[in-house]
C-alpha cells in the first residue's frame, strides 16, 4: 500500500479505480472509480429501500459488500488504509454524475462508510445517518445549520461515550451558494499544536454537554489531547466544552483561535454527489461562511462510525 500512497497517480491492478492526490489539499486523496462499476452498484442496490437500511443494520454491510463486488477487494483495502494512514487520513469520492437520486446517495455513502466499519447511532436524526439543510434562515441551537457564520474547527463525537473513529460527509444538493467551503486541519500541520499539548490544560479532562437539538443527555469528560492507536489525537468542539473557570476558558479560546488562524487549515470544495471521509482522531473540520442569499440551499448527509 505504501506504493499507492507515494505515486502521484496510481491505477489499481484491476483498473476499476484510481487514487490521485486531491487537487486542493496536500494530504487527502481523491478516488475515481469505473463508471460501469458504479452503475452496476446502483442497479444492484435498487430494490433496497432506505427504511430497510435504517431498521436492519446488516443491510448496511450488505451494501458495502455489493460495492466491493463491483470494485474489488483492493478498493476496500485502499479506503481503509487511506483513512488509517496518518500521512493522509482521508479521501474524497463521488458518484461522478451517474445519479441525482438522494436514495442512491444514501446507499453509496452507506456502502463506503461500512467498508470502514459500523456507523454510530446519530441521536439528532434517530438513525445511523443525518440529512440536514443549510439555508438563509435558521433557528437551531448550534452552528451546524447557521449559514452566515464561521463553523469553527472541531472533531465529532465529543459529547458521547461511543467511539467516533471516522466521519463521512456527502453533499446532496446545492443552489445559490457562494462560500461555505469545507475546512480541514490535520493536527500535524498545526504549527502551534505542541504549545497547547504541553500546557497542563492540554491533557486535563473537560466536561462536554450537548444542546437540546442533539437529543443527547449524556455528559462526558475527556481531555483535548490524548494518545490513541494513531498517535497524538485530539477531541474538541468550542460550542459544547464546559470550562470550570476563567483560566480554562482563556486556554480554550486561545486554542480555538490558533486553529482558525493556522496556515494548515485548508479549504476544500466538495461537488454535489461527492463525499469526504476523515480520520476523526487527528483531523479537525469546519465550514467557511456563505455569502448572504435568500435562495441559499445546501443539503448534506453525515455518517460517523468506528473501524471494524
């Protein structure tokens, strides 16, 4: 697999997929797949309805197997190793305009995610994935749907005890949208990282509580920096961390501002029908603000899960 990561453009042995450097991000990779194989997957999955996927967990893994049957075991290995390899830690991939059916988007994203491992329960939606809109008006209690403000850098799963190893976001639709680029920060590219790691608060457990819209009453304590199977890792979101005093508050504010200002924080445009997967242990993500437009419309799907 190391050869796969070091060549500029690599063709799989079976010619069914191509792994190339992402055009605007120096770490994540982009996969292009054989169009006939994708059409075959869409046809293979046509009789699987979304309620069946929501109610029957093994059907999600069945979708992953259908995609692997079309693209090969090497495709599955490439996805897993790209996300686990700290040099990259993520990839983009899409349906290449072969369908605009939201059901096909859910099935494709589910197949990709379940090649990595089972999805977490998403309490906001009540199932294993969430679809949500970003538009001109919003009355939510978090930044997720607020179009005209910076969605600050964070990791997912901070306020639940269940492990969140990977994050998948897929764009379903977008009109009248200028701005709103995805923003990614690999912590090895964050020039101030060790300044915060080496402060006492860097490894102090902080309390996390979610707002009402997340449908999570659990309270979790976890440090910002910790060691995982992937080395130095991070867990942080500014909206839900609860400092106990002014000193902790000052540390958290400084840390968040440093992330936002880091030259390692890069913007990535995700086309409709494309998805991005990131390793949640060493990537932070956020979103740039949109330009104001009363007709703004974007729909996204989120899945989060664990490695098998």
